[in-house]
């Protein structure tokens, strides 16, 4: 997906006296993410091969000079969480100096977008300079998380819940640095393996307010979580939301562990017979 032409749908929505330009990835290009809140941190969860698109969206919005322009990840792009199949919140990325956002703006925009049937057009977000910046980062390896922040003067987007959406908003520099911080998360992972990168801060907690988390078997985890929720709901319809979530998470983890073990056993059998192992998700 990262090598495909990078195009997005463009929507225009007038809210009060402002005309918002909403940039949204095309569903047909296959981007899928989930979101949740855990340990006081907003998580964006996906597969490693989805990270290049996330990076390009951060980079593109950093250089967009149009007023009231934002990236929206919602609708078909949004999947339930891969842990308990709970609904995910939409994600917005915005440049704080060009697109100030208030709760009522975001809430109304989400309602409008749910009713939308067709975009107003298609655009190609600009990501000039990103490859050169990646090359520069690769030439100066990050010795540690603290060293990276020192080199980049610790400017990050702020991450908050605004009008029902998880909003990453910052200066052009902060959004560019978010794109650079995610470099390397697109490396393939085996089933059961995970990677993560903190992105952003909030007004009430200066660290770990946002995080992008990747799983090698993200797509299979979504299926495991959906089936686990169905099973738990059949067994205990009177569970409280918290106990339902805990039980679904435990059942999903057990399902995923069994799936991983089956695939490892299949790969081992194929290895002994000299055939090519099955490709993992």
C-alpha cells in the first residue's frame, strides 16, 4: 500500500462561518486502524504495512497551507479494537495554527461525515521532502528516545479527545516530527509480535498521551476479537461493560494464542516435508 499512488478523498463542510476541508483516505486503498484508551494514553492501532500511510498523512497536513483543513480517519477506515471488539473513536490530524478546533466543530463534522455518500473530489497530498528527511534520520541513528527528543527540541503534537474524536494537533514542525518518529514501525512482524511509538502530549499529561501501536497479526486479531465478543455475549448477557470487556479480552487472547500455535505447527510440518511455509498475516 505504501508504494501505491497516494490519493485521498476531499470533502467540504460549512459549519457556521467556517468551510472545513476534510481529507480522508480512500477506503478502497485498504487502510484500517483501531483506537482505544489504555494507561491514560490514546492508541492508534494497525498493521505495520499501514504505517507508511499514517506517516504521509502527518507529513502532508504539516505542509498544507489551506485554512480549516484536517485529516479524518473514520467510517470504513475505522475498525473495532483488536482486543475486545469495542467501537473505535475517529482520529483527526490538524495543524493548530491553520485549523483551530472546538468540541462543537468536531462533533458536528462527525455527524455530517456519517451522512455523506460521496466526496467533493480527490486530491494527492504532498509529501515532498519526506524521503530526504528519512534518509537524514537513517544517517544519524537514534541513540535513545531522549536523545531523539533532544535533537528535535521535544516539539510534539498535542493529543486530546475533542468532540468525540482523538485529535492530534500541532505546529508544522511537530507534525513533521510525528511522521519521523513513526519511521521503522512499518517493518514486518511475526504473529503475536508488537511494536509501538509514543506520539504527542496533552495539556494534563506531558508524556505518553498518544501512541501508535502495530501488531504483526492485526487483521487476525480483529477476527479473534469479534468471535470472542460473540461467544462471551452468548454466555453472559448480564455482564457489566467492564466485566464484558475483561472477559472478551481474555477470550480473545486465548483464541489468538491457539491460532498462533496452530500456524507455527503447520509451518514446522511444512518445513519437515520441504514445502514452503504458509505466509502469515
